[in-house]
C-alpha cells in the first residue's frame, strides 16, 4: 500500500514538473511573440541597411538589417537557390536570436525550366532562449525536441544567424 502511494506521488510530481516545464516554454514563447510584435511595430523607426551576403547560397542572398542605438533587432533575407527561394526573418534581443521564421518555396525544376512553378511551400517557426531552441514548428506541427530534425534546425539556424550578424 505504501509503495503504491509512493509511486502515485512520484508520478504526480514528475507529471507536475513536466507540465511546469511546458508552461515555462509557453510563457517564454508568449514573451518572444510580444517582443517580435514590438520589433515589427517599431521597424519604421529603425535604421535600415540592405546588402548582398556571401557564403549562404550560390544563387545569391540579400539581407536587410534593422538597427537602432540599442543594436540589431531584425534581419530579413531573400535566399535564392537553383531549385528554391526562401524568405527568412530573424529577430534579436540584445545579441541573441529569439525567433526565426522561414518560408521556402520549392520549384518544379531548376532555374531555366519553363514554366518554372512553385510546387511546395514550407514554413518553419523557431523560438530561442539563451542560444537554445525552445520550440520548433514545421508548418503547424510541433517538432519533438529530441528529434534529429530539431537538432539540425537548431544548429542550422544558429549558424545562419551568426553568418548574418558577422556580415553586418
């Protein structure tokens, strides 16, 4: 009887901890969304600088940086590939990436194909806190944090953010 009660109590404690962790993530995501909204609202007042960025795509990458006296707030980029085009938005708080939105349109062939058509559109939303991804949505699907897709997306996006910051 005591063992059964102890097992139930441990289950409740572990379950409560898991929910608390999920609540913390959702609270952080809500704060990130509020910061992204504020950045977009203030974007007209930020200094803008557009430049071509080397080393991301052979077909070309153009980025626009939004800054103020407090530093870099946002980067928007168009990344062109032979078989795709991506729009990327990176949001920063201080020096840290907090949110990334990527929309990739994939073509039915390579550049030069007539007629060139978009056959697939993929969207990704990645939320970060302290240089770690805390939530990843591929389309409307939440990706599990222990998955290979999560690890790859986190690494690639942090590398991209560093490349854009270094190019500024």
